[in-house]
C-alpha cells in the first residue's frame, strides 16, 4: 500500500514537472514568436506621429488645418507640470517606479473584471498604452495583450521615462479629432497647452479613458465628476494641496467647443491643395506637419464672403417674389385656358469675387461660390464666362498704345457689316438696307439678308446712338459701336495680342469683331490679371497664393516671390487708368463713387443678361465681381451690372481698404495735361462750360482750339494756362 502511494506521488510529480517543462518550453516559444512579430527597434527610432498641416494668411493668422489626425507635437517642458501629474495620478500612479508593466495592477484589474463579468478596469501602464496606440492594434485579445506586455519592456529599455511620457502626451486621443495635449487644449479651452491652469489640466487628464463619455460638450455632470476624481487622486499622491483641490473643483467648466470648424476661404484652400498635393503627395500634405504661409488676407476674405452672400441672398429673394407674382398671373390665365403647367424651380444665383495686389500678384481674396460644401466648382478660376463690356479696357489699351487719345473722336453711329466669305466688311453707318450696297452674290437667293451670319448689325445696350463722341465718353458709357469701330480699325488680332500681354493667356479668343463685345469666354483670374497689369503701370505680375512652405523642422521647402514682366509703357497704362476712372466718375460704374478714393474700373453685361461683371482697382488692390447662374440662364429682364454688381464691389473695397490710405495713381514722366472741350476733344478756354482737364502722352495732345465759343475777345493768356489740377478726372 505504501509503495502504491509513493508510486502515485512520483507519477504526479513527474506529470507536474513535465507540464511545467512543456509550459516553459511553450512559453519560451510563444515569447520568441511574439518578439519576432514586434516592430523592429528601427521602427521606434524612425517613428513619427501623424501631424497637422497648418495654413496661415498674410498676417500669420491660422486659416485652416489639414489632417487625418489633428495633432501638434510639443516638448515635455511646454506641458504644465499639473497636467503631467494629473495624467500620472489617474492613468499610472507607479509610472516612475515600474519597468513598463505593473503586475499588482494587472492582477487587481483581472480580479475586478472577473467579479464584474466584464471589463471595468484596465491594468495597462502608460508605457503599455503607448505601445498599443503607436505600434499595435486595438483588438482585445490575449495575443495582443502579450505583445503589448513585451513591447512595453522594449520601450522602457529604449527610452527614458520622460521621453515615454512626452510621446504619450503627444499621441493619446482626447476626442473631437484631437490627438495630443496641444490640440486638446485648443479645442476644449481655445488655449495653447502651456497656458492651462490646474482645473483645465485635471479635466483633460480625465478624458483619455473615455473621451466621448467624459466630454464637457456631451455631459457637464460626468465631466465634472471625472475632474473631481482626478483632483482627488492628485491630492492623495501629494501633487496638490486640499485647498488647491477645492478651488479647482469650484472652477466653472466651459461647455462650448473653442476650435470650431471654419468654413472661410474654402475655395482658396482647395485652390492651393490642387497645386500642392501632386507636388508633395497626400501623406506629406495631410500628415507631415507642414506650415504653409499664403497671400490671403483672412479678414478681407471674411468680409468678401459676407458681402457677396448678402447681395446674392437679396437677389434670390427678389427673384422668388417676381416668380411668385408671375406665377399667380399665369395661374389666372391658365384657369381660363385649363392648361396648368408646373413652374420651374429657379436655383440659387451664384457669384464670385477675386482680389489681387497689383504690385506683387499676391491673391488677397478668393470667393469661388456661395457654398463650397454644396459645390466645389471654383468660379473665380475655373468658370469660363463671357466678360461682356468688361473686356473693353483691353481694346482701349490697344487703341491708346496705337496712337489714339482720350480726345480722339469715335462715331457712335449704327453699323452694318457683311461677311464676304473671309472677313467682315463695313458697309455703312446705317442699318437701313435700302441705302446700303450689299453684295448679294455671297448670300443664297433663298436666304434673307440676316440669315447664316452674312449680315451683322451690332447695336448699343440702350438701342440708341449718340453720334461723334470722344474716346473717353465712348468707354465711360460703354458704347458698343465705338468699341467695334476700334477693333475694326486695329484688327482683332492686335487686340488678342494685347490681351495675351496683359494676362488673358489661358483661353481661346475669337479672331472676330464680336470680340469687342466680350463674346469670347475667359476666367475671372484672367480678367483680374489683365487689369492688375494696367493698375501696376504696365508691369505684369504673375498671380500666386503661396509665399512659403516649411516642414515640421522649420526647413523651407518652397519660397515664392513676385514675378514681374514689363509689357506696357507706364505712360500707356496711366492713360488707360485715367480713362477707366471716367467709368466711375461719369459712366456706368458711378455707384462706385461711394468708395471716396481714386478708383477705376469697367462694368460688363452680356447680351442675354446671363453674366454681370465689374472689375476695378485702386493703386493698392484690384478686384473683380461676377454674378450669374451656373446653367447660363438669364438673370432677369430688368437688371444690369451697374445696379447689381458695382455695389458689391464697392462695399467690398470699402472694407478691404478701410485701414489703408487713399492713394492717387502715380503720374509717370511724359504725361501732359490740357484743357479741352469734352464734347469735341479740341483745346478750349477756361470760360467753356464743357471744359475739362484731359491727360495726354506728350506730343499727342490736340493743337487746335475750339473757336466756336461766343467769346468777345481773345487774349494770349487765355490760350495757355498754368493751372495744374490735383486730380485729373472728367
């Protein structure tokens, strides 16, 4: 019997020993397997968290952040000691004592979790949490926990406690897209991390366990309770006094998210993204922590968006009322006819605004539409629309550079052209077919004179003709027949050459006389660029949006400066500027006089009222505004750019320039001033009620006096004047 007992115990001992050997060998094999599956040490050395790319305006104000994880890294020295202590108090009390894992905590957590029947307590140290977040998956398996255990040991061997704590505080998630303490401080308190006080630090420290549950934006009660627990733990560990704990508990918690999603300048952000992503790649742009310094003025941008939206909303409301009124009238008629039809729903009107600094080409404002999140189509740079009469400054620039002056007489008379198969031929200053000698050999007998584009009779917007007028008056009052006479005399190819020189260089321009009416499509960027060249004294500066790009180390990756090309003489540019000032002084842009500073510009309204423009400038800023429907439908039967678009431009310019001095356009050498009769362009006397000071390139001024005035006597001193006006305007 005794031998039998000994045998049994020996057998049990052998089995237990064998099991221990098996478990040991299996454990060693398993550990070796997991160690092989861990990221190599090189991964630790090269590890870089995803960082946020920041985009700034010209004044260094943050416009937008690009990120997959909103994160800004900071050093441990920048993080308040209260926050470091709060994290240690609530997450890992023995952080500075253990070697990566803390077995008593793991055992305790297992006991409580088994007792509760589900996970109620975590046993991971800060080091283990860092290993899980940075290098491992978040799956809840024994295999992952074992890897986490082992990797924590590796981290503790590789890094100091301070380095591990810094990595953890920059990596951990705090909710609302905030990774790391700096991003969390900005979202929850609108501060940088170093500016947080004790109660704010305690609140942040309580979030990583369950950011959504303890967020003050979701539950003030739970956030307050969690903060109290953190403060209690800090007091127990001697990090703060009881008095400090009590004061911190009394501190009111903010319930409003500080870092809201900004929607300003969305079209501009997309504009530069399209330039940068092909160059740097998605990962660098969204995860590389770049600092992008742009030319945009954020405050100017906000005003532009606000002013444009207000005007377009008012137009939509007015249009809606008009349609409802017309609909009621049609309903009444339809009831009589019994043929009711559904009224077509009118989409919201669209608009765009672009502003450039002429001396540098820097884009200050870009509004590509009303709502980027509904339509990403950028109407400031992508839309190709007819500019209408807004194209005329280019024609008049070509005319001035070809020898015309502001006093040159142009006939505002009816026109009839015939196409001879190769070109358009001017038949006469009339639209009366009976007085014209028309070559009928180019027109099939079965066709009328107006068919197949053989006869063209352009007219003015008001269907009237004034007669012989000065070049200045022709531009100020946007006389189409005068612009057509100019392009007919200069040739469309000459005008196209000047358009290319000034900045309209991306789109096809028709080699035909209708170019004078702005029938070829261009972009707002091209039109603004062309006027910018004139405003800058004939020096073309290439528009650009990015000044500098730096990587996370501060190294400059890209730097841009103005690119200048002289394409016009300063004298020609000034003469055109002076003509365009007349558009605001006495012409279709008169509503812009509200600006109360030297300004020039040109309106544009297309034939079927589907595009409204105003493009104008001061010495400091060039801006263009466009209003229309994306589907090219007519805006209204009774509307003009003068009434609709000029006020938008003016209100924007008032805000954009309110802190800038009212500068005059500089007068280059070789410019002379003469007093002329504004009706016939001849030199005149100071007693002439139609006398104005006009600007000329020296040698092109009139030499003939208007002697039709009924003046009793003519004295030598009347023929010359020493007056020098301060402002040269109509």
